[in-house]
C-alpha cells in the first residue's frame, strides 16, 4: 500500500517547536499559582479533628511541610506531611508534590 501525500493547499504547517515552547511557558506561569493555592488549603498544625483515619483506626492529619519552590531541575514542588496520632509506630510520612505534565488542546480554526 502506497501512501499518497495530501494536497499542500489542505495542510497548514504547524511550527510544532514554537507551539510546544508556548505551552511550556504558559504551564510554568500557572504551576506556581496553582501549587500555592493548593498548599494554602493545608493546615499549619494538627490542633483540629483528624483529617482521616486509616483502616487500623489511627487518626491522621495533613500538615504543610515546605511551600512551593523550584527544585534543582527547575520543576515547581511543594511538600506536606501526614502526621499520625501519638503512639503509632510512625510519627509521620512526608510527601512531595510536583506537576506531572500539561496538555495543550489543538483546536482547528473555524470559519464564520
């Protein structure tokens, strides 16, 4: 089976590298803002009812750890702890959150 190219009149060249750079730039601008908003929803302490319980019945609190900042690879990250009630084998777990990717919608131009 031989592939036949479409007519040049029906295909527009898309500068993909510029399109991707623009998407990365837009992503970088909003990642910090989104992470700051998410981080600010977390509590500074555990002086409140537990956020959830494990299957064992252990009470757990989610607490701020480190605010959004760029790591050595230039990726935005923030951290939170899950603190366990006293008497448990572990006192807490530490989590680091980063943006795992972004998508860009390729919208075909419309005619009116």
